[in-house]
C-alpha cells in the first residue's frame, strides 16, 4: 500500500478563505490583514478588545525525548485540535513557526504530518509571513548600531571586550559560530571577536514571544543588556537608541498569524524559539488571544518534556500567568524500542521486551509532568508496524504509572482517529484536578534553580560549574535579576548532556559551560554540555534534495 507524502496531502487540501476561518472565531474581516487567501495576521486593535474575556481550557502537548524513530508531537497537537472540534468543542491550535535551519538541515518541517497538518504547509515551512526575517533584521540592526556607536567615538565608553550582543541568521552554519569583525583597517572600525547564533536563539525572538503588546515589546527591547563598560556597568539597548527602530521592524511580526488545519479548523502559528537552546514555546499573545476566542486551546512545547514542557511551565506560564488544565505526552512504540536499545534499521519486527525496556523514559516524563500539579494522558502515535502486543505493553506500563495511554491514528485518519483522546482530554481538563505550580519560586537563588531542574527533571546527581559561572550568577542577583527563571540549553536527545544516553539515566552530572543574561526576555540562559546556539548542517543536509520540479512545485520539503 503506497502512502501519500505529507506535501502531497497538503497540496490536496480544500482550504477555506482565511476570512471564513476568522468568522469561526468571531474575528471581523476588517481585523484580519491577509497574506494571500489562506493566511492572515490578527490586528492589535482586535486583540486589545478581547481583554477581560474568560479564558478557555489550556492543553499542552509534549513528548518523550526525540529519537530518529519519530514521535509526532506537532502532528498530535494538530490532530487533537481537529479531534476536539469533531466532538463539538470550539478548539484552537497554537504552534510555533518553522525555522529554515531544520528544514534545510535534518529535522524537517513543523506543520504536522499525514492528515493532521496545518496549511499552507509549504509557505509555513519557508518564509511564511516574514516574521523570522523581521526578527533577524531587528536583531542585526542592534548589532550594527553597537559597532557604529564605537566607530563614531564610543560616547558610552563600551568595553569592546565585553560586548555581549552577537549577530543572528535563520540558517544552520557552524562556520559562523566564532568570527572576527571589522577587519580591513581604520575605515571599517575596531576589530573584535564575536559570532552568530541561529535566529530562534535570539533574545529578540524570546522577547517577541513573551511580550503582551507593542509597548511591552519596546520596553523589553530597551532592557536588553548589550555590553559592559570598563567599570563593568551595563549598557542597554535603549542607551544605543535602537529600541524604537527595532519595534518598527517588529510591528507586523508582533501580530499573530491565523491559518487552518486540513479540516478547516483555526490555528495560530506565531513565534518559534527552539526548546534545546531557547524557551521553546509559541507566543504569549497568540496563546492568550486563542484562549479568549476558544473553549479549548491546544498548544505544544518543543522537543521532549524535559526541555519544552519544563520551560512552558517555569517560564511561559510564570511570565504570562497561564495554567494548563491537562498535558498530553506523545510517545510511539518505535521510540520505546529505540530507548530499549533497538537500532533504527531493526524497528520493524515485533519486540515487546524492547518496548518494555524503553518505557522508563516515558515513565520519567510522566512523573516530571505530574510534579507540576497537572493531570497527564499519554498519546500513542500509531505506526502501521505497531503490533497489538507492543501497544498493550505501553498501555500496561503507563497504567502502572498512574496514567492512561490512548492509541491515536490521526496521521492516517485525521480527527476520526483521535476521538478517544479528545474525550479523555475534555474529561481531564474539566475535572478540576489541575493545581498547577512552577517547579521553583522566584526568590530561589539562580544556581539553586539550575540545581532544582538538574536534579528533579534530569535526575542528575550534581551540577558542575566553574567559580566564574557561580560568581557571574551572584553578580546578576546583586544587579536585581535574581528573580529570573532559568532557561536550560541542553541536548534534546537525553535527560543527560550525552545525546547517546537514552532511557532514564541516573548518576550523571550536568556540566554548565556558560551563562547568558537575557534581561529583556526576563530569564538566564544556562548552556550545558556541548550544545551550540548556532547548529551545523548534517553530513547530508535536506537541502541536497529540495528543489522545484517541472511543474514548478517544491520537492523534498518534509
């Protein structure tokens, strides 16, 4: 039996005009700013008019640690949104925008898959409405203005050795991790070492995703610490006088994007920080808008629950005053086998013992999520190779952990394949059993916050950090940043910092390599192990097979 590819399914979609999608949420056409016929931005004026409305129920979709076998977190998010609408609930999907880096690297797109996708899939995975380009431009405008300020006399007395602001681009490029700029003589400025991060790791991206409106956006941009003087006092973005122009560049990007699922249900796609090097959640403004327009909002957090869900709870919910009513944890039989030691090439044959051996990874995520006081249900994302015995092994294990696992076939059947999960989510969300609380209080010292996540989420024995890192954290506390949450940058493939250590490892240490202050976003970035904020391309990047066919259609985009 030949299966259609995701892109083939997406091209066959019978999309409704975006104004009709807006009507389903009660958004007047004059408050939709169309980008073509199938996507639009929602006006700030309309969003402001929703203040005071009662919020709907918030459902978080997260997953086990990703494996090459695939888990399908976004696919499940989209499928569950369709499933809730199918059973008569007014549900809205909220996900992140796609970065070009993974699309042309190895991970692929971010629109879901099979018959649980958001469309237009190709545009969303490429330039979409230009939000990432605006963020890149705003970020690099500040970079240019810092060097320009120094070139024209350095009135602020910036110490060129202590410029913290790097440059960004939305593409994987390891060659740009460390660079020297301003070479070429007096006319080009003062040479210094710097580097590039990928756009999704930019503090500007985090700020856009955490801001409530344009005024809040400009204030946060102004709060960015870009450098230090020789006396070690901070220099802010507002001192460079870049915050106003950056806000202008981000004016349209700040407006959430409205699109639709294959089943013509509304979806907001806005913002896109990675969860392994940033906070991994879609924008607060999109989530809050959706909550005021729908009965249920289904959102996701990037990578495994140890990264995306932890940051959703400890950063996004803390900053935005949100509280999830239930969590869906996505797993696959195939991924359980890989966690049980089976190679990707050998995943086809039935192997119940390997499934059982791999389940502790799932169990740890269940326990971690419950520690936030939110009920958890497991979604088994079905693959045709799964056997009844393997599925039952997962269900039995999850039951032993005090939760329920439900088999979902949304990839192949759309909303019809996920009705059972939709009913369970409604039951959990409306049961009133959620008593959400972040993992640590604001007043806890920064290093203790790092230790709390390391020990309670990663199950590490200790945190390894040089005296210089501990001293830096203390100095930020003294400067008034001690109440900030911490944003862990760590490999997504393991609870540890070793990407090859699958399952539920214990007895490991968490080495902290670097800490960065994101004063505008309102958190401390903690870089652990060998994770990079500018990824590289794999040996065989997806870009090698992406192109246009004779009909002018995109080929190779997944």
